[in-house]
């Protein structure tokens, strides 16, 4: 009965009671957190449905529920009250709250602090597909959001005791990959010649400037650049480039160059060596995808480009303190060999539609349209599930006429692997899959998931969730860019957050203790600022409903007031310092001693205790709805309620030793809950601030 979710406990008891008196024993008993404190702590609205079922008036139905459930909950709740028309107001007994908190042991040394919460009885096998950037490109803020949000999911689900597997589905394959390889060769050759990135940037700008210019203007420029490039490709040993020491930013530059060059060609025929330039990237892609010893050069370049990209991502993950590890990278390339089978399976499984009979369920049909293999998806009434903006039915293309596979094909192969092959400690195949991408990919996910259902791979037993999120906007309310209109470099963004945090911290310490800044030396202050800076970037990604867009602002995320990381970290540090002060004055006390009782006589104590007891309920909501902002609000409320408790209820000056110990215990439980809660959001606490 203790230290589990109170909401679950109430639901179970109400559900059973309602079943016993003739209600639906499987229906949701409608127990919710009360909307206002005057209605109690929870409410139950099951009386309306029961009244309808039994032909009673709602107050009568409510009476019956109360009579049936009350004996079961005598130890847990105060006498139940009925409010019009038939709401049942539920107020927890203070003795129950105290008992819940008393049952939480101090954390064992070195072990994870679980705050007394048991792990789920039936762990799910969960895959969280997150971060998933594309190679040869810097991550943008969208990938940063996916990384931060996905990591919070992994931590919360893992904490609950689920079996969680992280998957970083990087874009390391597909049609663009030929350009990446060419980009690597290009940049390696240029750097070897001693050219500086700035010169390459100038050339890219020159190419961009060609856009829309007449053919006669474009031709000579393109020919000159192509001739230089041919020389590179002839003279340089491409083999050596595989080992060249190249950073991601340089690789990206090479890639952008190739993109700009190809984009500028238009109807012109430009040759590089003997090949028509416009066809070269596709040719390289094909050579790579064919494999075989004759294409080893392409393979090596691809491997190097991937390595450079993975190293860049991993260093960012490490800096952010997210859980992703090199072994979690399982990108699009991993599914290359499975793609033909996806097409075969679609061919064999999706039957032509027969409109004369009602369909049992949504279904799909495979058709070849102008050489491309397409999946059309219908609902049970034979209506197309997806349409263009102009109302035409929209297919999902799985193979182009030239044989190339697409993003959706790879996602089908990936979900097949995840559902049937992927190995967890406790067995094979995921029972829940969470995808974390921005909301613009919504339709892509709806389509390939519908196809996976039509194929019979994805059954209702598996819970698939596409956790979408909104955009990060600049102060101008447009997608975040630097002043020069470039993508923001994530490392620089973190640098900035950290250095601002350091400045604020130094100022604060100067004010409090003068220039000697108290007991914190330079290294300690830097570490605190690092945690605040990284924490602030993460927290601002997590604090509001993930689907809302938000304006990126260092000032807002680093503010000491409001629901921000610095505020939360400060609240934690403050409680710890209160605690240290009491200990310093009174010597080591053990608030977890066997005789210590938690006293909740003051309303502020009760409010704080109730909040602490709601932690388990909160995690359940966060995990089910994939809603980290619910945890942020919870922690914010907890911090506020703690401050009110602390103002109203003296700890050091408590009227008695036993009351002092009780309050110290509340302090410590609050600190632990903040610590665990922030940890689940991926935020490291600071002991002083
Ligand atoms: N690489 C993709 C992108 O940058 C995201 C991949 C998300 N995961 C997936 N299974 N499709 O947009």
C-alpha cells in the first residue's frame, strides 16, 4: 500500500468497488487529481456513468460507490464527500501521507536512489529512436531537441524498470551519400593542397551566386571549377583520403560544395574527368551500395565520413551528458541488405483492393506508378488515408524507378528488425517503440506505420508512439539561425550558455561574499556554471509541452526566477545548504532513525508531503504520455511548496527535537526528489550555487 502510486491505488479500489455494485468492472473509474484544493486531493466522477447504467440519480450512485469503497480505503482517505451532481471528493489522511514518506529509506551508498519506488512488475521492451542526425552535417537545433527529449524518455522509462534500448537512426545511407563521399574527397584534396576553408567558402558563395544566371554566365565558371576538380581526382591518391585528419565542419564544407556545384549545373553538360558531372553523385551512391571489391574505395570513403560524423556526435553527446553511446548508432546503412525483402514482403502481402466487400480493417495496396513502387493506404471503407493538399490520394513510394530505395523503405526495414529481431536482455522484439522527431515528419510516420500494420508486422499489442516536437525559433520568431543566416553551431551555443552562467554566478558570489567568492575556487565555479549552462539548454527544451514552438533565449533560460534550470538547481542547493547548517549547529542527526515520525500538523507540511507522495503518479503520466514538461511542473511546484514550508516551519528552531527531525526528513526527502527528478531530465545537480 505504501510508496507506490497513490492514484493507482485509488483507481484499483474504486474500480473493484464499482464492479461489485453492478458497474463496469473494466471501465476507467474516473479518479483524477482534484482540479482545486477545496475538492480534496483527488476526485472520482464514476457516479455519472454508474447512474446511467443502473438507472439511478447521480447522487444515489455516488452514495453506493462511497459505501462500497469506504471500508477498503479507511486507512488511506478521510470520510468521502459527495459534491453535486455526483462527484466524490477524496482527501488523503495525513497519517497515510506520513506513513508513505516514513517508508522511504535513506538511499543506500552507491546505489541508485529510487525514493522507495518499486520497479514495474511487467517491464516493457522499449526502443527509443532519438537524436538520429544525418552524416556530414552538423546537428541542428531540431536534432538537439530530439536528443534532449529522447534522453529524458530513456531515463524515465528506465527508472520505472522497463528494458530500454536506445537507437540512433542516423542518416548514413541513401541517395545523398554519393555527394558526401565526393565532398570528402574534395575537401581532403583541397586541404592537402594547402587551401584554407575560407577559400572553399568563397567558391561555394560563387556557386550560389550563379543561381538564376543565364547559361553563358554559368558555363565558364562551372567549367573552371570542374577542371580543377578533375585534376584533384586524377592526381591525388583517393586511398590516402580515407585516413586524412578531417573534422566534421570540413567534411560538411566539402559536402556543401558538391551540393552547390550540382545545383548550379541546370541543363548544362559539364564534365569532370570523363563523366557528366550531374550523374556523378548518383554513380558513386550506386557503387557504394553495390559493394564488392571494385568499389572498395567508395566504401572506405564512406566509412571515414561516417566515422568523422559519429565522433562529432559522440563528443556532443558526452558534453551534454546524454546516454547515447557509439553502440547505439544503428543508422540507415544497417538496413541496406533488408531493403529488397521489404519490397518482396509488400508484394506478397498487400492484396489488390476489392471494393465489392467491406474491408475488415485499414489496408494497403501495392502499385507501380511510372516505374516507381508505391504503397497506397486505405481505411476500412476503402477511402484513401492520405491525400495531397489538392485532394489527390497520396502514395508512399518505397522504390524509385531507378531502383533506389527511400527513407520510408528503410523505416519499414528498421521496424521489422525492431519488432522481430532486436534482442533485449529479457527476450526478442520490442513491445513499445518511441520515435522522437520534429512534427514535420508526422505524415511520414503515419504512412510507414500504416504500411507496417497492413503488412501484419505491427499489431495492436505493440505500443508505437511518434513523439513529435515543435520548432526552436529565433528572437525574430523564425527558425533559429545565426545572424549570418547560418545554422547555429551547437557547441558554440553551449559555450555561450556556460559562459553566461559563469558571469551570473560570479556576480552573485561577489555580492554575497565579496571578491574572494566564498569557499568556491575557480574550477568549482566553472563546473557549477557548466552544469547550469547545459542544464538550462536542456530544461528549456523540456519545460513546455513538446509540441509547442518556443523562442530560444539565453536570458529566459538562464533566469533565476521562474520555471528554469537555474531556479531548480538553486532550490536544490539551498535545501542542501539549509541541511548542512542545521547539522553544523547540532551535530550529526539522523532524521531516518527508527523512532523518527513525520509530523504534518502544519498545512505547509501537509502540502509538501502530498506533493512528495505524488511523485510516483507524476512519473506514470510522464512515461505514458511522454511528457517531460509534467515532471518540470511537478518539480517547480515542489520547490515552491518547499520554500513556503521552510518559511512557515522553522527547522533549526523547531519546538522539539522530534519535530526538528521530522522537518529535516522533509527537507531531505525534498532534496532527494529534486535530485532524482532533475536526474531523470538529464540535469546534474549542484550542491552549492
Ligand atoms: N535522420 C532523420 C532526420 O534527420 C531522422 C530519423 C528519425 N528516425 C527514424 N526512424 N526515421 O530527419
